[in-house]
C-alpha cells in the first residue's frame, strides 16, 4: 500500500507540475481543484455502483443454489419411492396374469365378432367381386377386396399378438382366404388393361383412367400402412407390398414402346422407307404428347409428374428402337436421314420444341449414343469417299476418251474460253453433299469438307498422270492427236477453275478456329496441286510450240544467222500462229502462258548465244552482231506486245539481250569492266560462266584475259553479291550451260 501511495503521489506531483508551468496558471488552481474533485466523486460513484451490482449477483446466485439443493433432495426422495414400487411390479404381474389372458381372449372374440359377417360370406364376396371386375366396376371391386383383406389381416394380427400362436391356425386362415389373392391378381390385371390403353381411353372416357389411378393410389397407401406396422410390430400382411404404382409405370412404358414399334416399316426395298418411318414416328409422338399434356395431366395425381415421365418414356423407348435400327444396318442417304432427324428434327420445332409442347429434352441425353452417331458419321463419310472416287474415276475416263476421240473440244461459245464441265460438276457434287451434312451438324460438315478437299487433291494427282500420258503419247507421234493444243488449253483452264472453285468452297463452308492446322494443310495441298498442274500443263502447251522452233533457235549465233533473218522471222510467225489458239485461254492463264513463252524465247536465245559458235575478232563483226541481237530483241518484244498488249511487262527478259550485247559492242577493252559491272548490277544472279561464254564471242580477248578480268570484276563487286541474295531471280537463273 505504501508503494502504491508513493507512486500515486509521484504521479500527482508530475500532473501538478504540468498544469502549473506558467505563472498565469496559478489563478486557475481553484478551478483545477474543483475539476479534480468532480472527477474523484464520479469515479467513487462508479466504483460503488460496480460493487453493488456484483453483490446483487452473488446474492441471487446463492438463492438459486439454495433452491437447487432443496429440489435435489425432493428428487432423491422420489427416486427412492419409485425404486420401491418397481420392486413390487413382478409380484403384481403374476397376480394379473389371469386378467391379461382374459383380455387377450376378449380381444380375439371382439375381432372375430367384427369380422364374423365377412368370415361367413367370403365365398359370396369373392364371387361378387369377380363379377364386378369382369363388368369393369372397379370401385366396387376394390371396396369388396379391401374388406376381405382387412378381415384376413385383422385375424392374422390377433394371432400374431398371441404369445402362444398356433401355426395351424395361421395355415387355416391362409387357406380360407386364398381366393383373396386371386381377386387381387384379377383386379391388377384389369388395371393393367385400363392403363395400357391410357392414351386412347383418356380421349373418350377419362373417368375410367381416374378410377384405375385411384385404385393404384389406394394400394400405395395400404403398402405404406403395412410397412409402418411391420416396423412397429413385425407383422406383415400377405402380398404386401404390392407396388402397384411401379406396375402402372411399367405398363405405361410398355404401351409407349408398343406404339413406337407399331410405326415400324418392314418394306425396306422402297427407297424412302426410313424417311416415311421417321415422319410417322414424329406425327405419332407429337399427337401422343399433345394428349398427355392436355388430357392426361389433369387425370393423374400431381406427384406422378406424368408429363415429364411420358416425355422420358418416349425418349427412352425411341432411343432404344433407333439404336436397333442403326445396328441392323443403314445405307447411303438413310444414314443422313437418321442423323438429321435425331439431331435437329427431334429436338426442334417440328417435335419437342413444337409450340404446343415446348419440351426440353437436353437433360435426357441424345437419342443416339455418341458411339452410334460416330459410327453413322464414319460410315456416311466412307460412302461419300467411295462415291467421290467412283464418280471422279468416271469423270477422268470421260475426259481421256474425249482426248483420244480426235474431235475438237466443246466450249467457248459464250466467253471464248475452252473448258469442260468437269470442275463445276465435281464441285456441285461436293456442294450437294455439304448442304446435306449442314442440316446434321457443323462438325460433320467440316469433316466432309476436309474429305472433299482431300479427294479433289487426289483427283488432281490422277489428272496429272493422265495429262503426262496424253502429252507423252502426243509427242511420240503428233499425228495421233490432232487437237492436242486445244485440249491442253482446256486442261489449263480447268486447273484454274479447280483453284477458283476450291477457294469459293472455302469461303462458303470454312469454319475459322476449328482444326485450323489440319484444314489449312488440306486446302493448301488442294490449291498447290492444281496450281502446279496448271503451270505444268501450260509448259506442256508451250513445249509443243517450241518443239517446232528448236531447230531455228539452234541456228542463232551461227555464221549463217549473221546474214539471215529467217530463224527469228520463222520463230515470230510460228509463235504468232500458236498464239491465235491461245486466245481460248482465260485471262489469267493467257497471262501465264505469254509470260512463260517470253521467258522461254529469251532463255533459248541467250542459251544459243552462250554456245560459243562464233568468234568475232573484228570490231565490225561485233557491231553487226550487237545490232542484229538488238533488232531481233525488239522484233520479239514487238511480237509479244502485239499478241498480248495487256500482258507485256516493263521489265522484259528480252531486255537482257540488249544489255548483254553492250559487252560485245564495247571497243575499248578497258571500258569492258564497266560494261560487265553494269550487267552484274542489273542481273545479280548471272554467273561467271555465263559471262565467260559470252565474252568468248569476242575474238580479241584470250581465255586467260577473260578469266582474269572476270575474277577482278567479281572480286570487287561485293554489292552485287549482296543484291543476289535479296533480288528475285532473273532470266539467267533459268539458263544452265552445258
């Protein structure tokens, strides 16, 4: 306490020092004292209140403990009294044994008296009940059967309660009431018949259905009562539980299954048997579910959820039956009809989503299992693949027959272009298949699209083999196929048509983001196949023309050629003659062929110059050569401008002749290096061998000088070497010197 008092004084001293730090604060000492006094009084009042509250709580607790102690004593006395009474119970039980036995006999007598009427009239009641059942008076039959069952069960219950029950009595009662079970079976059979005709009966006499359902519900109540009594006493009446509600649902499901199977069409020899069967099934289910929703729902108890149950039963039975149809085997369009009906028609507005029904069957799962759907789709795609192969084989055979027929190709009446109907017909067939698959699912459509592209690509490979055979046979004996050029024009146009139709098909049916890598690969393969075939066919077309010109190109850069214009004149006349036929190429193909023809002319002309057939030592000879090459280059360019003014490019490969002959024209050997650099800068892919062969036309430079000069130029021209890596290839990339 002393320590606490000292700490309090020290704290008070600090507090006073803090309050009286300035002289002006001494005037407020009285005010501070009053404030501290009020605070002290407030704290003391709070302490008193808290202490008083604690004391009141302790007082109440003590009073409650006192009351509890008194009550515990009373309970203890009561327990002692009960213990004494329990000790007297066995003796009392023995004294009352006679009363107990008398009470049991009295209870049995009372039960016998209550059921005496039924006991003596059992045969009569059985016969009357059978008559009511046969007449269809099910309510009276149910009441009579219930009375008989209650009488039997009450008597058996009394025997069950008896401690010394006799097995013989139980057998006697069971034998006496054995006809009751037969009545129950007869009534159940009649209820089955009524419920089996529910959808037909409810249209005309719904009361019959209601009566049968009331009997079923009554039997369910009796089952529940029997189950409860069995739990309590262990007594179970004969024949319980009957589970008539379960029986009723089985009957309804069996009737649904029979109705669906009743629409089956046995005549599979007819082409549209499956379509007819599916349509009959749709009409049947639609009409039946209308009846269920409008007529059955008011008749059945709400707890049955009869509409949902019927939808589930129809779904299950139909699914099972369709699975059997699929397993029995479907062909061709039958698979499409099955897939389309189960995928779209069944769950669409024509049936389950019909405005009068509007049922959601998504929670019931698909009609056909995933394995069945996949099997149908695989079989259908296989059939589609076989059809493609057969049809394309016949198409190609027809094309080859036309090639061998020796008759000019048809076509070109409207647009002037030679072509056949094969590409359009092939893609029309593909489009028809894709339209059919589109009504089934987008996934199947995409798979069919990939299959179609793959088959068209394979057709392209077979088409190429046939074209090569056609070309080889023609070049072996050009008299066998008089219209080779016309048919090659047709083939080139057909190849481009294949590419255009494939791109159009992609635009119509492509699904972005679905199997992009696989899809893009197949599409690229298809486009690449026909683009390459188009280029090859165009080259075959030109091969025929240049086959006639090879001799004339070989005359170029010969001594005879220096004084004659016949070779190039002949080349121009021959090409112009062929170009008269090339106008039957469509615009893009005409551009391709003219471009390739110009490249071929330039390549062959340059190759002839690089053959080292001349050695021009005199300046006048070199000038004459340069002028002749320049004039013939202009002559050839004029030819191409004349036959194809829209195709002529600004940078013609024939310009290489003019630039290259400047090397021959050069008078000063020292200026020759600048001309070589100009050529290399213009054509970075020109090789040292090309330049060496061309310089050899100059008879004034030795081979050693040519080699040294070219080595010096190539060594110093590093810029051209870099340009060679980035520039597109020129005409010199196509020239390979022998």
